[in-house]
């Protein structure tokens, strides 16, 4: 007698996972930069190293954000941090560039637009 694939004769290789458990497991994963995002950041980093502006970097994957920190010297605080905070994606934008003093220099929905802040050379205005 065929029971329609249910019961003892059913394929036992399928595993049923409650949706709330799958969501909880996904939420526990750290936020990371996607491959294309990291490629864009590393190309910018290479350009800035060649210009003598940056010398070292660190990547942090945290529960709520991913952070790419750039340094002039390893022992210093980061000059800039490029952050990705997915919780802000529908508000101000997930990506931002933060200065060493914590000031957000630029924020937006597209990483390519946010990092354009490094295209401009800041000039000291003499008195």
C-alpha cells in the first residue's frame, strides 16, 4: 500500500528545521563584506598605499557590522574605517566612512559612492 510518501516508507534523508531556528542561526553569523565589496576596498587600499597615505589595514567581522580599518602605522588608531551596518540599509545606507575622531565623513547605500570621498585631496587653507 502506498501512503503517498508519508510515514515509515518516506525518504529519511530530508531534515525538517523549524524556521525560527534557521533564522536564529543566520542571525548569529557575523556581518561580512561580500567579495565585490572587498575587491573595491582592496583596490582603493592598494592605490592609497602606492600614494604613501596608508600602510596597514585590519578587517573585523562583528555581530552587527563589518569594519575595514586603515592605518598609517600599525601602532596607531585607524585613520579611517569603512563600515558596513546592514541594519541601516533601508535608512541612511549600510556603508559609511568614519574618521579617526568618530565623525562620519560619508554615508550611503552604495559602497562605490561612499568611498569616492578618498578621490578628493583635502587641502590645508593658509591663514
